[in-house]
C-alpha cells in the first residue's frame, strides 16, 4: 500500500541521515575516515533490515483491486466488432 511505502521511505531516509551525521562527527573527532564509512554502512544495513521485508506495519492499508472479468465476455465483444476499412488516397 502507498502509506506503507511512504513510511518505509521515511524510516530508510531517517536512519541513513542519522547514521551519516553520527558517522561524520565520530570520524571527525577520531580523525579516522574508516569509522565514518563503517557507521554509515551499519546504518544502511539497519535500514535495509527494517524496510525491505514486508513487515505487517507496512501492510495496514491494502489496495482495493478491480474484480476479475471472465474471459468469455472479452472474446464475444471482440467478435462483434466490424473490421475497419481504410480510406484510399
């Protein structure tokens, strides 16, 4: 559902943003760029774990689909049509 997709996107972006800020600050303080990368990668892994599987919190508002049409009615409608004639130039 669309509300679930919006929630997943907000959670994903929030975790990535927070981990990037924390990683940058910690990497700046320790003067180690590697820690920045590790923290951002950990945030990415956490956000993937929380948003990629179809958790029930993302499926609260299911979409209403159209009812299934029988194939016999479509064949009948196509057979009733008259063939188109092209105008000669």
